[in-house]
C-alpha cells in the first residue's frame, strides 16, 4: 500500500495552512511581524499565506511555503 505523495499533501493543504500550522504547534499570526518559529528571532517573521500556499518570510531564515515551514520549524523531513 502506498502513502500519499508529498505533492498530493501540499495540494490538499492549500488554503488550510492557517489551521494546519497551529495544529502542529507552529504558531502564526497572518500578515503580522512575530517571533520566527524557525530561528526564534523576536519580530522578523511574517506569515502571508499567498495563494493559500502557507507562504512566509523571515529576515534571517529566508522564505518558503507551508511545507518548508513545517519541516524547518519542527526539524522533520519527508520522502
């Protein structure tokens, strides 16, 4: 039995990152400067969720989508 592919999971999560991230313990405030869940910087992180992809930006860590935030903030990988 094969599991869900990463691309399928990302597609299913589209538009739901604002609920998924807190459920996984990654606290976010949409469109507000806040502490970075990756590096811990006090006010350098913003979650803007462009096109429902869970997009974010940190002045220290860079930027990514919801999956990148989960993998970096929780230090987990996927295959």
